[in-house]
């Protein structure tokens, strides 16, 4: 007989599959295109988590089913101290649920907008943590594709964590990806220039993020997609005139190394074996003890004020005013008939599978993105990602663009309502400034994806937990 929690409504079988009844629902801390994010407490362990829930009807209407399933799969493969990790996944008749590590320290956009810029010591510390996370994702064959201050969350102690894998993909070992996804201001030249790309692009994005945190502006900008593209591709890298007040010579050299247009010369990308020794050994990171850092045994130089809300408190207002239906516990219909379901709903039912980190081993879904074999071998099994033949066959059909007006990237002293730009192929670029209202630490976005999640992979077991 399973362990049962007696409560005022119905007993909860904790030995059965995880569902919403295993959690008490607390305040909302974020809002996105398909639902909200709220704090939840596991009824048995009493641990707090972030619950991101996706409205199935909205998801299907926006043709985002493939993205949601892909994010679910990738999150199962990941467990790292500087990533917002998945702990549970499940669904009911109305929603799909991600239960994630709780980060109440706010996102870096929140803190950047309130402080104007951040001290070099703080930025260096977060840069080291983020570099560790990116190296881990690379070893998992994952490109994040949307690294920016909005997608970096702090825990209560001040450690940085990468979140939002909604447009992340597995990269191929033998050919470059060509679809355009992410936030344009942080895209590498090989993405906006349609030259094909691999995991190198995340290191460029890290450079843009660190630049923005230090100087409260980005190195390349433009009011239109065309101007933004030209800036990223052609404009020289110019430091602010007051750069020495904010950043040391070693820090400036590090930024130049990351924001390098030639991916073969970019920091973090020089080693063919994928090691990031050039990052770890850079003079800017001389104060960093990497072993202590990755064990979270180093005191962060910036600690969020936990006496204040480090997110937009207005996320609860819609429910309070009854503008939208509040989230409630509800039992699933017994034995749903898959044959009678619409194809998209059936796909969610079959492929958004249950995950419980206390009972399940993490699995790798990498085989579903098998590389296209080319003849560009250099005498061994390793292929230079910067010289392989491009292929456009790795893309799924472009999906409709979701309005992400609250999730843009603001420029200094400017706040307007941002709207994503979509070209004729349905790809979305986040090039506009955000509204003054922060999207909150767990905002949700969706764009285009490379991974063909409509296939039915045979996942392989991984030894990692």
C-alpha cells in the first residue's frame, strides 16, 4: 500500500505517479505565453519548487507542441549546479507541468535595470558560473540559443543559473544548423548571417550578456532587424569611453575574446576537443577556484535582498481580479481514448511523459537528432564544426510566432512595448525593447526549433542523475 497523505479533500498516494495533488499551490512569480509560474510546496518533502504550467489549448493554437515536448526532453537530460533543473513533469487534461528548481533571487534583467550596471567582481563571478553551465550543455550536445539576462536566474544566495530551454536544440556533430531562433540582440554573426552554426554561438551570447551587465548597454544594436543584423555583422567592437572605470584590462580582453566574429578564434571554442581551458585559464578568471565554484562553496559577491520581491508582484493580480481562471487541482478523465483525440493533443498525451527525479534516471534523447553524414572528415572521427557542409534538412516546419511583448531586451533609459519581429518564414527575432514591467524570473517564450520532435525516438539511459 502506498504512502498516503491525509488532507481535507482526498488522500494523496505519493507512491503513485506524480501529479498536481502532490503539491500545495502558492504565489505566482512569472507569466508567459501559455500560462504562469508559481511557487509550489511538495506536500511530503515540504520542499519548495517553481511550477511552470502550459495551457494545452493555447499551446496547440500557437502551434508550439513540438517546442514544449522538446523542452521537456532536454530538461530531463540536464542536472547541473548552474542550471535551473527539472525535478518533476506531468500533465492533466488542461495543462502540462514542469516542476523546476526554485530561484527567488530574480533574473539578471531585473537587477540590471535597478542598478544601472554591476560591479566587475560580481560580473566575473557570474561569468564563471555561466561558463561552467555552458560547458556542461556543450558536453550534453545542447545549444541553448537564447542566453540573455532575462534567462539567467539567481538563487537566494546569489548564484547564477541558466533557464528557459524553449528554443534549445541538440547540435549535430557533422553539420551546421541553419534555423534562426533566439533573441536577436544576443545572436552570433553566424546565426543572423545565415552561415550555419553550432554550439559556438552560446559563447558569443555570453560575451554580449557580460558586456551588458558591465556597461548597461549592448555592443551591437539597431532599431530594425536589418540594422541589427548589419551591426552584428559589421560594426567594430567599441568599448565605452569610460570603460576603465567599470572593467579591467583583463576583463576587456576576455570580452573581446568572446565577442569574436570568427568562431574558430572565439574564446571557449578554440579547442577541437571542446575543452574550455582557454576560459578557465584566462587571466580575468585568475581569482576563481573552479572546483570550489562548481561545488557552490564560494560566497557570491552579490546577494539578493530576500526581504523584497525580486520579481514583478503583479503576476497575481489577474487571478485576484478574476481576469483569468486560477490554477486548481483537478482529476484527469479516466482512460482517455487516444484515437479520438486531435493529433496535437494526442502528441502531448504520448510524448510529454511523466518524470520524477526521485524515482527516474535521467535519459538522453540525443539519437532523435542523428547527424547527416558528410565527407568532411579530417582523418579521424572528429569533425570541425566550422567547416562542415551546411544542411537545411535539420529543421521542422516553421511555427507561428508568439507575441512576447513583455520579454524583450531593454536599452538604457528607454522603455517601450516590445513586439517580436517575424520574417516571412515564421522565425522570430527579439529585437525590441521591453516594457518597464519585468516579465518575472520564469517568463516563457517560444520561437523556431531544429529538433524533429514529431519523431518517436528510442531514448537511451544515461548514468547521470
